[in-house]
């Protein structure tokens, strides 16, 4: 009888401990988590290189660039019906000009998929002893240029790099853009045996283009910008192309990049006729170096 009472008391104590533990679990323990969504896991790439299909981050992005461009100039330039054949390398221009090249700046800004840019440069360059048409020879040519490109950008895609060095690499991005290019040219022709002539012209060309930023190593990327335009609105045709290699680092707390590469720009423009004709059928191309800060 005593043995039965002891067994009954032991059973009651065990039941009390069990119920108390179960109550505590219900009051304080976290609820069990559901299993992972296998479909969602399948949708995420294993290497982390997901495509952010044009959305990008919601924060504002600002990228300010400064450039020094060292172009040569080739083609035909004319004012008041006089046209000179221009064929001058950067070293020829350096000998004939006070300017070391074109000083340029570019500002890009955006939020999400949409953004914009303003890109301009100014230079005053000269080329001595150029040949001229219609009997002109030994023509000294001086140009003043003010160029301002602008437009709206749309981010088609943004790819996050994968791998162990991903934190030191920027994203791969592809932007399309449309806008305009304002061109203001002041030409002076100084033939050896004739009076000099000068004139100026300004016009705006519509342009469409794209920009690609492609990381290829830790802290290194390639950046390409190109567009075409004119379409008879201003110039018959205009184009520009810039390809640069960039090294990424931090200046204090700001992301920064130094660039080196090549730029080319061309126009096929003429206006007027006879003694009033203005001609700017020119290609400029040469090395470019730059620096950018991101905010």
C-alpha cells in the first residue's frame, strides 16, 4: 500500500513538472519558424549577382567628374565661304596655342531608375600652316569651342558583383540617355597672303546614347559613353565616344575614381551658302584623364 502511494506521488510530481514545462514553453519560447520558401531560394542567384532590373537604390546618387582632354583636330573648317583643311595633332596644337587642352566637367545625378546629366567643355586651340581650298595656303586657324551636352538617363540594369572582393567593386550598370548637345564655335582664318576672316555659329543637336560601367577586377572598371545625333536638326550628323579605365578608392569618406582613356567627337555641320557659308566638318580625338567623386 505504501509502495502504491509512493508511485502515485511520483507520477503526480512527474505530471506537474511536464505541465509546468509545457506552460513555460508556451509563454516564453519563440514560435517555431516555417520552412524556407524553396521557390524564393531558387529565384536568388547563389553568387549574389542579382539583376536589379532598372530600379536601383532609392537613394539619390550624384557623380561629379572633371576631365582634361588633349585632342588633335581633323577635317574642314570654314567661315564666310573660305574653307581650310585642318590636320593637326595635339603636339601641333600645343605649339600653336596657349591652351593645354580642353577642360571638361560632367555631373550625373539620379534616383531609382531615372537620372540626368550635364557634360560640357571649353577650349581655345590653334593650328598653324594649314592648307586651304580655292588657292588658300599656309592658313593659321584658331578655334574657340563651348560644348554642352545634357539629357535624361534611364537605368536599364544594375548587376551586383559576386565573389570575395565584391565589397571593393562597384556595380555593373547600363544607362540609356536622350537629350541635346549645344555647340558654339568661333573660327578665325588667317591666310598668309589674304586678309583674315572670322565668324561664329551656335546650334543644338538632338542626341541619343548609352553608358556602360563594367568592373573587371578589384577596384578597377571600364566606363564607355557614346552617342549619335544631329539628324539634320542642327548638324547633318554628330557623334561622341569616350572609353576610360577607372581605379576606385576612397577620398576621406567619399568614393572616388581616377580615369585615363580616349575621347572622340565629330560633327558634320554647315550653314548658309557662298560668302555666308559656315563649315564645321570636324573630328577631334585624343587621350583624356579625369577624376570623379560620388556623393
